[in-house]
C-alpha cells in the first residue's frame, strides 16, 4: 500500500530521480517545483507525506513547512526536509520549523526510502506494509489478508482500508469526517453516512468470529477500535 508523496524540489534531475525511485518502491509521487505550486497541490488533495527541499525559488522550504504546520488541515502531514546544509544549527532549524526528519544532500536512495518508511511508521502507520495485530485480529497489508485467530476473514477493499486504519490507531475516537479524510482522502466528496454503511459491512464480516465487539460506536462522536468491553 504505497503512499502519495509530494516532492517539492526545483532541480529537475533530482526531482526525476526521486520520483523514479519512489515509483519503484511502490509509492505514488507528485511533483512541485516550488512552494507555491506545492500549496496549490495540497489545496486540491492532501498527500500522505511531503519531501521538501530547503532552497526553493521564492518561498523557502522552511517557510513552506511553517505554513503547512500553521494550518489545521495540513498540520499532521509527515514532512521530510532535503537540504545541502550540514551544520547542526541548520538541522535544528529545520526540525524546529516542523519537519519530522532532515536528510542532507547528497543522500542515497536507500537512505531516503528508509527515512520515508520510518516517518510513515511513526506518523501514518496505515500507509506502511507492516503487519498489524490487535487482540485476536491480524492484518497483513502485503498479502491483503486478515485473520481472527486461525480463521481468515474476507473483506472488500474499502473495509480492508477501514480496518487497517482503526488497527493502526486503536483506542482513539474518530468522527465520520475524520474517517473519510483518512480512509477515502479529503479530496473525495461523499456523504458522511457512507462511513456507516462500510462500518456495518465490516462488523458483519467480523461478527462470526466475535471480533465485531472490538469496533465500538461512540454516541455523538464517531467510532473506535478498543480492547475494552
């Protein structure tokens, strides 16, 4: 399950190299040559992660990160900063501006992929291929299989994504709007009640094993996956 990654880089050769390798790693790269283009892209559709160069024409990468962190809609997007600056003070400035990680140029593609995986695992675990376990539920994104104990459960693609999201964010209540944004994407305009339909389908698939009890409705707030009775 690859991530939608926005690459904000003004050097075409570096941009193309990063995009090629992100594609090979199973991700979906989108390109922006400057901060303004990046902001326009983010207005249309939220990426799962942003790679941003420090030195950009016009608005700097530092200022772009600050803009993204200042807005409620984009505050939680994982961000990795790319830069040729190697001084400790520069690194601290990049991290203090809101970046989750900081990679100095030149860097290897292997290192970049490892950093992306680490940041996604920390900030957006539903975007990784890591196997997830919660109580008796086991979900493997790489094989698209779900089991309750020794029993395999068959789910449609949307219910699979929905369960994956809940299993990587257990014990937290999410409203219908938040679930739509995280599972469907904030660029998809569908009714909030669509969430209820897929929750019912997910519960129906889990019911024979008794695991449907883990998915709770929180009156007036939304849904959560919980180990509590």
